[in-house]
C-alpha cells in the first residue's frame, strides 16, 4: 500500500532553578517550545493533534499541533515556618513546626486550528422566488453546469464532500490577520469570510491561541506527635487560592466559537392567491392577510453576535479542604 506517513518535530529551551536546603526550598522550571507536525487526527498524545484539512496535499496539513504550548512555567515552594515558642511545651506544640507550601503553574493557550476548534456554519436554505410571490430575490448560487444550489457546502463548491472522499469540511478564507484584534479578544472574527466559488479556504492560519491556563494552590500543614509510632497530621489546602476563574470557549454550548455566514432579513408581504399556510409561511399575528417571511442570503462577514473573539464564560473558583490523618 502506498501511503503518506505523518511526521512531527519538537524544539525547546528548558531551564530550571532549585534550592533544596534551609528553611525554604523551591523549584522553578520554564520551557519555551514549539511542536509542529502533520495534523491528521491521529496521535499517541492524549486527545487529537488536529484534524486533517487537505486529504490531497500532505504539506497543507503541517502546522502547530493541538498540544503545542509555547510557554510553560511551574513553581513550587515549601517553607518550614519559624518555631518561636520554646518556653511552653503545649503552646509550642500548637504554634511550632508548621509548613507552608505552594504550587503555581502557567501554560500558554493551545493553537486554534482550521477545522478543529472553531465551528463554521455556511448558508443553507437560501431564498428563491415562490409561486405565491415571484418577486422574492433569487439568492441561490449558479453552478458551472447550469444548475443552481441553495446552499454553500463542499458538494456545491468543490463537487465532492466528506463521504465521497473529498475535503473533510469547508473552511473560510482570511481577509486579514486575525492576530490583529482588540483588547480582550483572542482573535478578530471579522477576518473570516466565505471563500469564492470553487476556491479553497485558508488551511493554515496565523498563530492564534485559546485562553491560557493558570493555577496556584496553597497548603499549610503540621504533624502532631502522640507517641513514637503514632501521630496526627492536620492539613488546610486551597486549590486556586487566588480565586482566579479562567476564560474558556465552549463552556455553555458552542455559540461563542461558532461563525455564521447567513444573513436573515425578516420581511412581510400581502397574501396573493394561496394562503400563507399553503406557502409554508406564517401569517402575521395582527393581520392574517400578511405573511411573515425571512429572506435568507449569504453574508460576507460573521453574523453570530455571540461570536466576538472572546469566551462568553469563565470557570473555576477557590476550593478549600480541611483534613486530618492519623498515622499508626
């Protein structure tokens, strides 16, 4: 069998700084990296490396893989707190010997990729003249064979679709660099549009990222000795102790990560001949001789107002845990 094998490469700068003696010990590490490869939907990593966009050209699928994170920082510290009480055994047992620990991590967001993270809804059900109202606009698409299509899809655009072994999905074309965005945005949604008839969309986008990950955990604990072989350990732990919620796309459905290139325009027209019901339309609530209708056309820009280039929701809050452990 003749086949094209995928390939990938990983390059990084890795640094670490450790201190393992004294009252305070810590470890800090930093990785600056880039992982590039063929996005074919298969990987030995957890999850997928990214969906294939061009089944006919291996190189068109080359780019940052879905688990690429440019900057990764991890830090941990353990502090043996001072023991100031020496004259009182019981008070010293309660105050002395506590330990404070912290773990903090930061990770750059993963890349937003073509045909993998964002959802693109191209027009369908385009308006054509009706027998009851031939004055309606003809928004259908003229095809080279003389036929017309009332939808923008791979079958109409390329003459093939996913089930026929063609392009897995239609991708939008870029009209500008989505990295040029306003504060708070992760990309500029106005840079995407429907590709011209018969033309492919953009397989490789400029590097745009999903939101970064950040977490900092804090813990304080102490062991109280009962006998030579028995002791009780008390712990107070706070996960996300800074109570820092994280922005994330797709937390409540896909409305904040879905493009829509359909333009819906509500109109009304007087009933002529067949009733509104016979036309498959809805009569106006106030005037039964008027039909409500929505003209469906193609839009050159995104019409989903929820898709702003910003996540609609955040997730994560502080979690406190109190625990005691008896060792015997």
